[in-house]
C-alpha cells in the first residue's frame, strides 16, 4: 500500500471506476468529482483549492479523497470526496486516507474538518464510519438532495 499526494489527468479513468464501483453516487456526482481533477490539473492545488490523496495497491488506485480549505473561513476545511473501490473495502483504506488528511490539514493550520454527505439509508455505513472517527453530526438538512435524501453535515475539531 502506498499513500500518494496529488492528482494527474491520467488518474481520471481509475477515479471514475472507483466512484462507479461503490454504487453510492449519481452520474452527475461522478462527473462533478472528475471536473475537480481538471480544475486541479489546470490551476494546481493551491490555486484551485483542491488537495488530493490516493492509495495505490498493486499498481492501481484503490481509494482517493479530495479536500480543501474553505475560502470563507480562517480555519475550516471541507472533505469533498472520499471513496474506496468496492472490491477493496474492508482494508481500512478510508481510515488511512482520513487520518492522513487530518494530519495534512493540521500542518496547514486547519482546526475543523467539515464533511457533507447524504442521509439515505445506503449511507448508514458512511455515518457509522464518521462517528467512529470522532466526527459529530452538526446538522441535517431535510430533503436537501431530493425527497427523503437529507444532507448530513459532520464536523471534527482537529
């Protein structure tokens, strides 16, 4: 297992495969995630505001995450995406990514990490993951993504 910072244009195919393998994301969400690759590659992480971490195993990307500082805050960061290839779940890749992201945010002077995710039943394991990592549910916005699909907002002071 190798933790790698950054993203490149050539990663898009593997990132798409990871997102699609999970069964969690709508097609437009996958497209949105991949558009962040384009923006990062065109502008760089500091200018675009998007930082990336990937886990490679056996030469292929098995998990990735995207995060960045919130431009409307002096100390808050947002986790935009975290995904693990379906067949690689259960290997603690999500935990390794989240720990590395929290460390990087601390080094950048960040104090709070905010995470927004769906509240659909499909995301019950996601909720359990964040709670087990010390995150608290700060807000739930009813029907935000669609009928019966609330936005769940988690936070953790780092």
